[in-house]
C-alpha cells in the first residue's frame, strides 16, 4: 500500500498544483500549514501502523500462552487523549490565525500600490464582477431592481439620487487584477449558496445570498508568468464553484487575469461604466477610472 502511494505520487505529482507553488503571498502560509499537518499525521501514521502490525504478530493467538486481562489504565487513557488533543489544538490555532487574517481588514495599500476592491456575485451558473469608479465606492444594489432597466442583472440602483456612486461602476465578465497589490473580494450570491474557489491562490469563501463575505490576497505572478512556470500556453487562473449549486455546477467557471500595473491600467481605461451601457447616455459623473484605483 505504501509503495502504491509512492508510485502514484511519482506519476502524478507533476500535474498537481503543489509544483507550481502558491500564486499568492497568503497562500504560502496555507501550503506551509498543509505540509506541517501532513508531516505530523504522516509520522503518527507510520508509528501506529508499525505498532499495529507488530502487536498483531507478536501477540497473535497461541495455545501456549494465556491472554493477559488489561481492563483499564488511567495514565494510558490520559496520555493518548491529551497528546493528540494538544497537537491538534496547535494546528487549529494556526489555521484560525491565518483565517482571521485573510478574512479580516485588508491593508489599504502596500509598496506596490493601493488596495484593489472587486465585487463577485455568483448565480446559476456564472460569476459577475464589479469595480468601483473613480470615487472608489460601490453604488448600492437592490434585488427588487433585477433587470430594471433590461440588462441590469445585478440590480444596481441607478435612479436613486443618493446613489450616484453607481454611475461610474464597471460590470465585467472576467476579473483583472494587478500583480503585487492587495486585492479584496466582496462576495455575494443571487440565488443559492455558491463558493468562490481560488485553488491557485489557496483561497476559498462561501457566496451567500443576502450576507456578503470578504477575503483578500496579494497575487505573486502574472498570468503570463504562470504560463512560463507551468509550461502551459493556455494556462488561466480559474474561479471554481466549490459548493454544489445545481445541475450546472460543473460549468460554473470564472477567469482571473493577473497582469502588470501598466496592463491593468490600460484595461481599466478601456472599460465603459455600466450606467452608460444600460442608460445609453453618459454618466453624470466622471467616467474614467483613476490610474491607481
């Protein structure tokens, strides 16, 4: 069995995400926790399995030996209960520490630039992305305004005079983010529970109707760099839905394009505010995104 596990690893390890490494700085900590957990549980597995087979052999049934009656031992019970509990508690504490970090307040900026915020909305069976305009704020949404006007699939409230923040917001079908800058995802769902799975970045978060969730990460490699690292010219960062959400669950795929600062700013400059597209009129506010937004 151990030989089979080793042989399968030799055959397929190169096709796993481990050889690529984490594509986000935060994901490195997730990988580290995973390796530590595998090491601890692997050592325990080997020791206990060796003891299991040795005891089964040494103390097998024999007509020449009388079985020793061993009903209970408080010290032994305490030992094999407390030691695993302490070790597992330590592993869980590290996991909670990083979880609270990834889902907590994102840094406003780092040495590469300001925080990038993106809204992700899941629905059967696709993802929609939304970026704030020059004002850096998202306009409010109202589920009662779904498809009003036609095409307003996110239910953005464009007509509310107190919601002018929505006039320069962008609505896209794929996510673009700059490399090296912190990215905060604001996640929502329109129908059932979905889950934003970012396997290359080692991140995931539920998308729950009516309850926005958040997480943040800092991408390390552009899509072009990952094509070189993987040797796959068709490589793409994917968003999978990691929560069974219906018969089309398997097809719920999103694409993230990580690019240089210049490429990201160029892409932003070419995007047209959703207000202009739906209302067929220029937005009453300035429509161009700031280069460092």
